[in-house]
C-alpha cells in the first residue's frame, strides 16, 4: 500500500474479482432491476456455486 491505502485498477478487477458487495443506492437502474428477479440457486458442486460460497 501507499500511506495506508491499497489501490486496484480495472485489470486487477478483471483478473481477481468474482463478486462484490455494495450499498444498493450505488447500483444502476439496470442492476437494481436484477434484485427483483427470482434468484437462480446453483448446486454446491457447480463451479460458479462453489466460488460464491
């Protein structure tokens, strides 16, 4: 870090980020609309399901 701050750029997020949590107030209208849909529950052995655990 630099002076106690760690920074990441877009390529870091592309390489290492799978999911992120943020206040819903910061979501776009399109993202907010996704919150009103029925969630898709993945099996535990599904690669995407195990990454999200």
